[in-house]
C-alpha cells in the first residue's frame, strides 16, 4: 500500500462528497431509521462502488453522463414527492420511531444500501476514484483512501441525522428533505439537459 496515494484519494474524495446528495440521503435515512443498520448499508454500498470504480478505472468515466444524470433526476424527484407526502402522514415522532424500530436491521441496511448504491452511480466521488485508479498503479491504495473518505462523511451524516429528530419536528425534517431532494432533481435534470443538448 502506498500511503501518499491513500492520502491523495482521501483528500480528493472527502470534499467532493461533503456537500453531496449521497451525504444528504444518508442523513435523511439516519433521521428515520436506527443509525447502525443505516451506516452498515451505506458503508457496504460505498465499498462496492469504490471497488467498481477502482476496477473500471478510467472506463467508468465513459458512461453516458446524460442518461445517468436523467436517472438521478427522476430518482430524486420521486423521493421529493414521497418525502413531502410522508410529512403529513406521521407527525408523531414516537409513533414514527416505533414503527421503524420494528424493522429488522437487515431490512434497514438493505434499503440504505440500495438507495446509496443507486445514488452514487456517476457521482463525482466515484468518477474521482476511477480517475485516480487510472492515474496511479495502486488500486488498493486508491480504494482505501476513497473508502475512508466516504465512510467518514457517511458517519458524520448518520451522527447528525440520528440527532436531528431529537431536536426538530419530524414534519419539518421531512419537508426540508423534500425541498432539498427537489433541488437535487432540478440540478440533475439541468445537467442531463446540458449533456443532451451540448
């Protein structure tokens, strides 16, 4: 393992992921479900995405970015609608928490894995990891640095998300999440439109 490559990957990927849609999706998941299964699912998705990015190297950056952006826009638009509608369904925090605490850990982890895995396709952090893997002949070092950065950001999101609902009304959290998901949908749609017309 080459320590300088690990540090390079970490320093490049962490700031890209910090204000990212995946971090926000993790925060929302952690505000609704138990933190440990969420972190487990998100971490597994990040590990698989890093492995794919490292294995594919520079070929991953050749994916049709316009279609990826369009798919992400649709996913976030649907998420925005579902979050907005769910804000009125359950405003009792204790009842909401009790309902989700009944979910087995594997189901929460699987849902977290699926959402994160899909949202991360074509993401800047994934493309950065692929680019680093193409530049350096050190796939394990690139994987370790990228995964460590993603795990740190996911852990921060889970830590914040798990405590958000303790201080804020669940309805406000869901409405805010819906608005942010809608913003991400518009940005992804704009990116897709630019890619299609450009």
